């Protein structure tokens, strides 16, 4: 009789759990400061196990369990809102310090055999966090000319970064990207409170995916890797240095850089470079004119020019424009409008003013441009960066005794002189074009750009520093200048 053979009971196969692959012992840990956690969702257990073994073989620490020890969370094909909601549900105490990364960072690191530098494209941004409700953001126009902007910038941490990016794109002649960051910076300067989260900017105009990614990175890490790379870039620093010289533009700076020049001394000593008169003056006074100008210094220059102009003509009108007219405390130069009700006498007044400054011994440099304004050629087919009025680009000597509170001193630059050189621009429009010139020279650059765009797109009109025209060529009336107090009729401008 056959005896039954007793077989051991079959064990039910246990379901594989997340993190069951375990660590690989005996492998050297090369990067102890990096602790990885691979998210199994969408990645799958098998692929997760393979990637973990690969990382450990290259010296990475891979944690099986998500804990506060983890520094880098790597995810594949997970949407940001769902991933962040899952992470917040894990009860981590330091989630804000954890790098939440796309699989692209992991694969780049495996190729290099080390943790690669984090870039914006690697990070999975927390777009819609479960945080305290944000106050409703005021509705802002996409046109800078329709936004109220104070001199107090509540979001300087973002706008400074955007301006670095805009300048970098300008150096590379990438006009559209440069304009995008300048528009974004202009919008954020209009926001009346600090932005604590990128979600609060959801309703703001002119903020694209790139700008929002930079904002999120700054909010999460205190800085942008892209901006830091630019600031450490040799080409950017050299172009910035060269363009700080009066008379040197981006194209000349690029030419010098490609020619192997790396310092201002190189440019001065290179026999192949022939400097024009403006550039020679720029190098000669670079130490002074690369320094910002204070409002007190601008007002002192205004007093000097006003007194000089009135000594030439009792009808002279001089007005401070540019950033100082907008209320800024500092600027890189000082702009003035000079005019007279005496028709056709504007340029003569300007030339006489320059001669008087030369006789006073305070004129260090002058580059005069004669008027090319002709109403018969207006309006132009396209906007030109520089108007057609007579103008002089000057460098003036300003003495300490002429400034209320004295000249501002930069630490380490006090050479014992009682004066400094300051860049001054004087523009002389005809009085009947004064209102438009004042508007154009007051700025800012983005305000003026959007004002022209608003006139063209919303009202089918053309605006520039010379006048305002519409399609029907009607008579346009401008408000009288404040100096016009004789009861005469307003200025009539023919478009």
C-alpha cells in the first residue's frame, strides 16, 4: 500500500513592496552628501530596482524609504501637482529643502558618473501647492503705460534676475527673449506687494513658462542656477565691462571679446583698435562715469545749466527728464530738455550753452548732433531709437561744493579730487514738439515701448518723440507747456 507523502504547505507569494530591493553592500559611497529616493509610481518596481542598482554601482546612496534623510527625489512621467500632493502627504519635515527632480537629472548624472549641477529643466516645480490662501492679485494691464508703478520695487529679487537674463540675451542679439524678460520685470515692478509663491502670479500678464520657472527656482532655493551661470560666465562679464565704457556698444564689445581682449587695459594697448573721440573720453573718465549719479548731483547740474541758459536767453526753458523725473534716487546719467518759445532758435541756444560751459571750464567732452527734424517727413515709417532733434552728449565737471551734502563717494575710490565727471544729455526740441519730446525722454524704456504699442494696436495711431498721428490726419491738440502763462491758445500739432 502506497504511503501518502506529505508535502510542505505552499507559501503564498508575497507582493513586492516599494523599496524591497535593499542596499548593495560592499560598494563604495562616493557622494555621501546626496541621498536619492526613486519614486516607483509610473516608473515601476522592476525599472526602479534596476536604476537603484545602477546608481549604487556608481557610488550614489539610494534610500529605500522616503524620509527626512533624502536630499534628492527622482520621478519619471509624474505630473507636478499629483507628485507634490503625494510628497506633502508623506509628512516630511524638510520638504522645502528637498530637490524634486525629473528623471533627466538622474540619467545625466549616470552618464557623468557624478551628481551633475541642477538646472531649471531638471526641477519639477510645485505649481499649485496646498498652502495658505494667497490674497487676490490686482489685475494688471499688459501695457506698462496703463499700470501704476511706484519707485518702490517689492519684487527686486525677481526683477534683478530678469534684468541679468535680459542683458545676457541682448548681448547674444536674441531680441525676443530679451524683450520677454524686460516685460516680465516691468510687470513685477508694478505688483504692490512681494510675491510669496509663483501661484500668486497666475493672473499676471507677460509671464511665460521660462520666467515662471526662474521665479519658482528663486522662491525655492533663493537663487536661479541659470542666472548664477550667466554671472559666472566670462563672456558676459567681459561684455558688461566693455559696454560700461561711454561710446562702446554691444557689437563693439563682442568684437573686442572675440579678438581676445579681456581687460580695459587690453583695449587701450591693442594697436589694432582705433578709438573714436567718444570712446577716448569714455576711457579717460571711466572711473567717474561708470559710478551712479545721485539725485542731489542731478539737481546741482540742473541748477548750473538753468543759470547758464538764462544768462543766454531769458526765455530759455530747461527741464530734468529721465529716471530722475520719475522719482528715482540714482541714475547712470542726467537728461535735460532745453527749449525756447523763439521759433527756430533752439539749436542756437544749445550751441551757446555748450560754449558757455566750455568757458566756465567745466566741459570735459561734447558730441553735438545737429537737428534733422522735418515735419514734411513725419511720421516715419518705423520708430527710430533716437529722435531728430538737436542734442549734445556731454561730460561735465561737477564740484563737491556745488552739491547739497557733497558728492557721493565710493569706498576705495577717493583720490583726493574735489570734483567728479558726470554724463549729461541735453536735447532741444522746438516748443511745438516739446510735449512729445518730454514724454519720450521721461521713460522708462518699457513704458515708452508699450505706450507706442498701445497707440498703434488699440487706437490705430502712431506716437513718437515728434508727435501723434492717426489714420485720418486730423489736427491733434497738445496740452500747453507750464511756462505758457500768457493766455495764448494751446499748441496745435499737425499730424
